[in-house]
């Protein structure tokens, strides 16, 4: 029994493209003498299809795709993820299914039992959980236990579900476990995934084949890293991270012998490198899938736009990125110098456009109404918004897409200007706290200085009034980020934080800032997600709430 | 048995405020000799609390609130909605519950079985469905069947759920049905609600008391309209629409006699009037709950900003609204005249700020880069963005909150400028198609001309280039809105639409515009929801998708 794992970058709703990739993989599987090729969860339509699942036309196209793929399955079988229609009178109209295809047709459909509905997941919105008795698929004398992603995620003290599909499936004496997945990356996901899958294989004493998506769907970054686990719970093989892959395994040759020496025990990459690679893929796929040719961003001389520019240049190529310096009278000379130096280091072309004249004109225009009121936050925001107007004009005129350069710390506390520096098509470092942005800069500079040293060491400043520093308005980032992490990622309350030793006034101020700035975050771009709790679809908060505020 | 229904405007997370309103209602109930006061679903924390439910601190505050309310229940009982902790080892950590309070303590907890997880609802994200056997509450010799909102929504051929809680509860011989709800308004909801509730009461032959939320929580508008249904399925009474209310009913005196003559058979208001009232409440509550003192908007002389201004003046009072005219060289004279006339009709103060000078300066600033490229969409967007910069500067300086004036048709097809006219804290008419905006204008003008006739009859135009009309870029709104309604509200596909007789090229163009403008909608303000399918939390679409695009 030769099993091929096809780890593919799908595009949501692009049935033609997805089917053509799937068929090519089946042909490649044939060439490599595979008996069956395994594809990911909801492969035909891409993941997550979201409310497109409510359109009959969309579901019809899923079925047409499956039928067309089945045609390709002659002398080879395929396991392909797709929605399927629930034939029962009651319950939601769809299942999240794995289709077993061979001899030119659909042989069997297995439905997902455990539907994740937390964080970024909404599967219970669309799908009925499987309530039928489980079945194994018999193919060429092997018995396949087919599971879909979350179905295996309940095995170990996980309190979320009351059922455990593998417990039932194991009673049917399967020879191997298949798990087709759509499991997005975050920096702790690799550890969790390997723990769950290796323990599962070991408990049931049979090999496990896990196929994940790879590629980005807007904010969700799929790392791939599909796995083959031996019956003894050791990792037999791991597919590419952040790239497509197809590999074929012979059950008899390898897995039952438990040849330890065959196990390629890979050393995991450092977390910051995984995040780096994830973000580069995220930018690249966003532009590719949206059909956008090139990026633009405002380069301030600060650390956030510096890191964003490096990642964008790596994702799109220097020639497809434009940096714009937009100095005002409050911009320090070194900021302009640092920005130019970085652009030159990266071979990225830059323009310098002063916002001074526009700022003066707005001041004139508004002076009859503002009469004699003093410079305050209004004028600071005005500068940020003039920059956005210029960047968006360049975007409109030349087809650049604006990259947002806000970091997670400032997004959290609302330290940014709506319709100003909070603009952009996609936020690149919006899931990195400020201290993580510095860590990324150090990682980027680990071999040679790409980001100027001065950008790394100067105190963070928005440079919107004379001598301004972030620390005038906010706690030091070292403290701020610790509080934010405990509140956002760990969902700790004010009392927990105070007990841990954080200053009470600071805690209350920070939590209030986070909660009262929900209205700003509502209108910001999608954020490439690298943490277990990113702003966006995975964190849903009411705007008018009055809680810790 | 005297039952009080307390229809209250809660504020999410404002435990102190909510508890104080609940206690006041219990005292009022006592005064009116009620035996039990019934409050809405998740009353203590407000609805929807969203991811605050993931914070232990938030749940602790719910319990503290319930205990404090229980203290108030001496010689009177209360039924109050609150999350409760699931004591089981497996399953999600919370239930959505009704607490029965009397004699100073919690007597019983009933858990919700059917958890809506469609459209704007995410309840399965947080709550475990009840899987325990049902129980009735005995109080003063009456047997209460307590249900929570959706629990009753499965009775009639509703294919979403496989269980029917009332079917089981009815076997326990209850004397009456209580339903505590959080059922937001849309223009078809009243009909559905009355149908479900009257049929339920009739089937089981016992009275039904239904208590809903009232008031707005950002985009969700709760109309109240709590109901008392007689055992014969007729409507015995209906509480206020769009306002708080408390009424007391005596089971013996009224309900069992089925005195038809007692039934106040109310004529429903016309749909457009309900929408009008819902939007006025939506604006008012947004400002009240956010603590914002006053509103500002750009008044163009067109229909969208005209209707928005009228609704805002009604919600907040003319003296709390500021209109700003921002003419350019492309603004027609009549537009300025119409705008001033409307402001004067409403007694709303206005400023006129020309954007011409700022526009020229940006043209100068950009001219070295744009060198000789001709006027196009870039310059159109530039004007819209300059307007936003000025409006936001006034907002920042004086504490006005900007009202967004986009309508559903233009939001659907992306006919608007991101960071320009798509700005604002809240979108007022964003769930009204352009043709519905006209209908609203006619309703506003039904007694006397408030919106100038010229605003109503002139062809819609963005006035961003000479002689521009919306119909240069888009199908006539009469056609466009019909296509949009079928695609957005009815989820019909292109083939369905073409079969219905719409022009194929138009259909494909419109659907493509809707799908490819998801990225713009992602960054727009929350939209007051009045339809069964509004843009926002109830319609979740992938951004990078390639479907019908």
C-alpha cells in the first residue's frame, strides 16, 4: 500500500484552479506508483469558505469538482475534502466531509464529528456534526480510519467535546489513520500538533497520515508541515513548511518495521524564524491571490515600517515594493537618514514627499473654525491622515497596495490614527507585540546589518510633535507587552494581573485602553495571524461594551 | 399568579447598571403585586457579550450580579438570564441559562438547548447545549416551563435542529411557558416571532410569556415588543417597541378565560416606520452607550446624507448634530443650496468648508510623481479623502463623532472611497438599499417637506468629476437593488438570477463587484442592522476568494 500525501496551496472559491492542482497531484501520485493520494480538508473549495457555503451554487460547484476529480481516479484512489449535503430532514444542511474516490466514482463519504467553533473557527455555523455510526474504508485489503482535523483533537483531556471519534473507529480494527486537516499556523501550533498526533498513533498502534493546507487565505496562514507518524508514536516524516509538497510512503517497507534509523528527526526552527517565514508567505499569497502586482508603504525610520519593508521585499521582490518617506517638520533628521539607508540596503526604490505644505493648508482651511485653539491630538492625527491620503493616491494611480505597519501593542491600546497610519490592505506585523518586532529585527540582522542600528536603538516615537516619545503616553513596552499578553492571549483579569505584581493603576489603564479601542480595531485591515490570539476574526468583542472601561 | 414582564435596555458588561435596572424592576413588580418578574436572556451581562465570555473575571461578575439580585427576591421571585458554569468535565465551559431566584437565593437553573450559530449569532462558540432531562419550576403551585429564545424556534418544520425542547417539557404538564430572549430586530422578525409564539401557545394550550431585550448594542437593534400569548394562540398583549416597558398580568383573571374582547389586537406599523424607529434608536443608543456627546456628518445635497441627517437629528436632537458642506469645483450649485435648505429645515447648524485649496495642494505635492498623468479615479478618491480628513479633524478637535452615510447598494458594489466617504463611527443607512433610502425619504416627508424635493428627484451623483452620474458606472438602482437583494438576502446564484430574466452581463458584473469589494467592507464602520442579511458580523466572507469574480 503506497500512500501519497499532497500538500497544496488552494485558493478559496477557485474551483478550476484547485481541481487542476488536485488532478496534477493524482497524476504525479500515479507516476510514483501510489495507491491512494490524500488531500486536505475542504480541498476543492479552499479553507475557510465561510458564508459562500450558504450558496447552493457554491455547493453545486463543490460536487461538480468532486465528480471531475473522481473521473481522474482510475487505477488509483483519492481522499478529498469537500462539503457534502446532509440528506436528513433535520439538522444543518451540510457536512464537512472526506470523499473516497476510486474507479471513477465516489465510493464513500466520511463526515466530521467535532466541529471547531472557537477562535478563528466557525464550523458549527455551517455543518451538522456526524451522528452516524463510524465506518472504515476498505481499499486493497487495508482498512482506513478516516478522520477530519478536529476529530483527533479530543483525545487527551480536552474538555471541549463529549465524543471521541477515534475511540469508536478503533473498534473497527483499522490498519491506518488518515487525518485531513485545515489547521492554521500560530507559533505554538507545531508543538500541539505533534503532541496530539504522535500520542494518537501510539495509543492505537497504527500509522497516522496527516495532510494539512499550506499557503495563506488573507489573515490565516497555513504552514503545511503534514506528518507521517509511525505506530510507535515517532515522527516518520514531515512535509515542507510554508511550501507545497507531495511525498509517497510505502506502508510495508517502512512503517511496520519501526525503523528508528529511518526517522528523520528534524530539529524545529526557532519560533522567530517560523514567524518570519509565515509572514513572508502571508504577504506573498495575499498579493498573488488578490492579483495585486506591487506594494507601497510609508517608511518612517522607525522599527515597525522597517521590519514590514524587509518582509515585503522578501515576499514580493525588491522591485515590486515602493517605500515613501513622508517627513514633517517634526521628523528628525536621523529618521529620514535611517529610512533611506534601509531602502538602499534592500535595493528598494523610495520617494520623499513632504507633508508640510498640505499640513499648512489644512491648518489654514480649518483656522476659521479652530480659531486660536492650541495644537493637540487633532494636529497629530492630521499629519498621519495626510500621509495616508498621499499613500492612497499613489496606490490608486499606480496600482500599489498599501501595507499597514501597525504593531500589536499599538493596535491593542489604540495608539494610532484611524484612517491614518492604521490604513492598508493587509497588516504585516499587527500580530507582533512591539518587543516581538524588535526580536524580528534582530533576527533579520543576525548575519549582517540590514535594518540600520540607529532604528533598533532609538526610543520609539510617532514624531507627531516636538520631542515626542511613545513612553510619554504608554508604559514602557517591556511592561505593556507583558500586560497585553496576559490579557489578550491568556484572558487574565485585572485581579490576576495585580496579584502577579503589575502596578494596579497601569493594569487598569491598559485594560481600559484595550477595551475602549475596539471601535478602532473594527475598521483596520486584516492582520496576518501568527499568535494563538490575534486581533480580527479570532477575537470578537462588542464595541459599545462597558467592561473594565 | 401575577407575572411581570420587564423589558429593559441593558448595556453589555455594565454589571452595575444592569443589576440596578433589574432590582428597580423587581421593586416595581412588588409594588404592582407581581409574584414573579421575568427578565431577558443574558440580562445581567447584556447581549451579545461575545468573547468577554472567555474571561473568568467576566463570568465571576455575572455570578456576583445574580447573587445580588437574588438578595432582592424576598416575597417575590425573578427569572433572570445569565451565563452559568458547566460543572461537567467534558463539553464547553458555560451554559446560557435562566436563573430562578426566590427567598433570597438561586432556586434552580435552566439551560438553553438550541444555540443559534447562524447570521449574527455565535452561541455555540461559547455555550454547551443542554443535554440533561428537562424540568419544570414549581412556584406557588404553578408549573413553569422555562425556555430560552431559540429553544422555541424549532417547533415548525425548522430543519436546523434535531431536538425540540418544548416537546419534552410539555410532558411535564406545565401551566405556562416562559421564553426569555435576545432576538434582534430586522424588518421581517415581527412576523416570524408572532407566528412561532402564537402557534406554540396554541399547540400546548397554555399561556406563553415572552420577554425580549430592547435597545441597541452597536449594530444589533433590539425592538423589545415582548409578548403575552393566550392558550388559544391569540396575542393577549404586546409590550413597547423600541422602548423599555414593564407590565403585570394575572393568569387567573385573563388568560384562562380567553376573553377575546380583552385582546388588544394591534395593527402593525408599516415596515418603513419600524425601520425608521429602529435606526433612530440605534443612533441614540450608540452615542449614549459610547458616551459620545454629539455627531457630525458631511452633507452633500444628496439623498443618503439627507436621510442620515434627519435620523440623527431625531435621535440626538438638532443641537447635538453638526452638518458640514465640503464643496469642490465639481459640486453643483443646487447641491449646496439643497444641503443648506435641509439643515435649516432641521434647525441643524452647518459649516461650509471648501476642499478646493487642499485638493490643489495635493495635486502640486503629487505632480512630480504623477507628471502629466490624467485625472482619473485617483483624483476622485482624493476629494473624498480630503473631506474625511477635514471631518475627522473637526471630530478630534470638538468631540463630534462622524456618521457614515453610505447606503447598502454602494457598499455592496464598492462604489465609495475607502478612508473617504466610507469613514465614520457608525453607518446609519448602510443596511438600506438606495431604493429603500428613497422610500425612507418619502416617509420622512409624508406630512411636510423636510428633505428638499430637489434632493429627492435629481439623478444620484458622487459629483467627483464634471457631470458625473452613478448610472455612468452602475446599473440603474431599480435593477441593481433587485439583483443585490437576490444575491445578498436570498443567496441566489448567477444562474438563478439569469433564469429570472436579469441580463446576464449585468448579473455577472454586479456579483463580481460584490465579491471583489469584500476588502473594502472589511474596513468600514459597523452598520445598523435592519434586514435579515446585513453586511457585518452576520455576513462573513473570505477576502482573497476567487468565486464569481
